[in-house]
C-alpha cells in the first residue's frame, strides 16, 4: 500500500497569508493531486525572499489572496500527473516563474519572463512555505539530488536574479552593489571568481553588513551615504530604495550601467539630467526564464557557491520574515518543513 502522501489521501501543512498586512497562519489541508503536467513536491527547504515581504505588504497588485508564499523551494517529486516531465523521486526546484502562456510575443521571442499572462509561485499560485506544493513540471528546475537543500534554496531566486542582474552589467569590472543581502552575497561570489571587483554599499552605520561583505570577497564596503571610492563601471541595486538609483548614477563613470534587480521599489526621486548624461544606462530586471535557471545552476555547480543561511522551522515563518524585514539577517533565511 502506498504511503498516505503518495495516495493523495494524506494531509499537508502550510503557512497561509490570508490578506495583505496579515501574519501567516499555520493550517492543515488535504494533499492536492497533480494533474496533467503537474507534480506534487515534498518541500525539503524554502528560502525567504524580500518579494515575500512585498506580497505580505500588498505591494504587488497582481497577487491573489489567500496564498501560501515562497518561491525558492527545493523538493522531491512525490507523485506526478500523467503528462509530467519529471518522475517520482526526482529532485526539483520551484522558483518564482510558475507558468507562461507560450503564445504572446514575449514567449515566442524567448523572453518568457515578460509574458503578459505569467503566473508566479507564492503570488498567483501557492508556494513553498509548506510541507508540500503543486508545481508545473515544465517550469521546475531539475536539481542534483546530492545538493544540500538549505544551501540550494537561495540559488532559486536570490542567485538567479543576482545572475540576471550581473549579466545586464555586461563586462563591467568595478561593480557597486547597493543593499547587501541574499542576492548580493551570492552574486559577489560569482563576480569575484570572474575577476571583477565588488564595492558594497550597505545601510549607513551597519558595520555587521560591511564586515559580511568583505568576508564574502568585496574589495570595499561602506554606507550608502558614502561616495564610491573609485568610479564604477556598473551598479547593481538590490535594496528597494528608490533614492539609491540617483546615487548609483552618480557613482558610475560615463558609459556605466545601473541595474535595478528588485520587483518593487519606492519611488525614484527626480535627479538632474547630468547624472544620466554621458551614455549612462538605467535598466531593470523582471523575473527570470527557465533558461536562466538551467544556465545558473550549471554555473553554480562549477564554482561552487556558499550560501550563508539561517534556518527556521516552517511554523516559525513569521519570525523569519520579521528578521528579514528588520535588517538583522545576514545571508538568507530558509524554512525547513
């Protein structure tokens, strides 16, 4: 006789966000049964992202409630729908991108991250703050079964978005990073191993974050209220603070690029055209593609990357979110069902 979770008759645990501004509530519900190309994943670890805070705060108008947050889930396939591309027992990652239409011009041009009807885990579809979750196997990222779950989970968003943001900076050698959290500490490792120099800008007076940045490999670390010690070739802005964008534009040299890596940011204040002039560029990163996932996970396996994590039991997800919100966290919070 199959175990209860394999038969679809068992129960699962989940942390549910009922409405914007609410705290997560622990619930128990019947295990869903995958259909079509879906798989049921037993979640081994799910990293916490600043986007989860934006969903909790109601900053993303596309989010639906109630919802189970979480979009950096590492899991094992328990059961699979008849058309799944993954078999039971496979290790897979469920990242932010949950589904795209495959028909709009963006999908047809290989830019599915901009799909008009894209859906996202922890936003449109229930995510990984749970013991189990449904995911479309076609959008899951195959993972090496030997990878440690807690250290792998942050790669599925923080790592991926950091990687896409870094690629938009082109061949920049001197790179400023504004906001030194989960994405920053991973992309710093990638960039330094490529021979680039990282200049980390943290919250003013945050000596712990500066020390963390230097430990990871940053050439220089200081407050975001300080001028860059050298003219930068590019700036990557991960903090959701719009006022950092004009600051970053002033820090980059002529011909430099400022890339905003977050899904939500406070309003960017006005700034003089002279700060943009000189063929400086201002860009944003939106979501990610499945190709990003395959490319980055292959790269991560060759480095390898050391994700600094702090773990919480699933039922203490609110504490993990609070730690991220307060700025007291270095590295990445990870929930362990």
